[in-house]
């Protein structure tokens, strides 16, 4: 079992906590927000409400065998993430993953000790884009770190079939929310469940990133 620390419960860190717990990892969480701490108590191995910019406190509360720390202090606290990353480096945490807000922020984080800076929205977009490329992906609209809308050409197996027959939500856990003519970007319309899709159509589908990935095969 790997041991993780999550410091700060921004949206990225919350998603990481859920994913790590699902994988039976041991996770200690540190945040100074009462509501977020209360939410994490039902998931994490241990939760501490504290100011993680306090180096002495971090040294005291972090287990010696922490293999990886995730830092996500939110969009309004750039300097806190830099300071905490530097503390973790001094404590010789082998892997430090930090939610970066910009390329400049990522560069500073690397200097002070981050082993990886992540841009969750951009990385989600890149994953979906790569997977959907084979499906004729045309555009990508991130709604959140976990939910996206993708504009694609209908997959081959959808052609000459109606949405009513395809049962896309049932089989793929995504929704077709609009359809337009390939040659007219202003022709968006709500899908007719009985109309058959053709090579002249473009469809807009919405769903969780994981389901869009699975749909891409």
C-alpha cells in the first residue's frame, strides 16, 4: 500500500483523494478549511485541520514513509503552494505533485522542489482529444476536471442509425445534446431521437471524462 499526503483540498486534490482511496491507498489530508476537512474525514486515512505553511507542523505530522504528496491550495493561494512545496522538498518527500495555475507558476514550483506540475483541465482536454481523434473530434469544451463536452463526427457504427435505437446513454454513459449540419456551424438543433445520423452530421456529446475515454476505446 502506498502512502500519500494531500495538502490543500482544491478540486484537483479532491478528485485525487477519491481516486486514491478507491485504490486502497493510505492518505493523510491537511487543510485549514472546516467544510473541506469535514468532507474528507469520511474518505481519508487521517485528516488534520492545520496551516500547512508551518514547516515545523509538517515535519511533525507527516509520516516518515510518505511516498508522494499532492499540493492543491486553490486558485487564490499561489504563494502558499510554492511555500508548501519547498517545505516538502526539505522534508525529502520523493514525489511532489502540485496543481499549477500557469506555466510561470509551474516553473517556480519546479525550482522549489515539485517533481511534477499538473494542469488538470488542460491534461483532461489532451487525454480526451487524443482518444477522440480517431472518432473525428472537432472541438473540446471542459466543464470541470471530470466533466466535458466534445464535438465529433458520428462514429462509423452510429451512421444510418437513430439515437433511439443506439441508446447512447445506456451503452456509453454519455448524452448526445445537439446535432448540426457539417457545413453550417449555426445549424445546431436538439436531436430528434428517431432521425438517422449521417456523414453530414456533427454531434455534441456530454459526459464524464472517464466515459468519453472509454467510448474512444
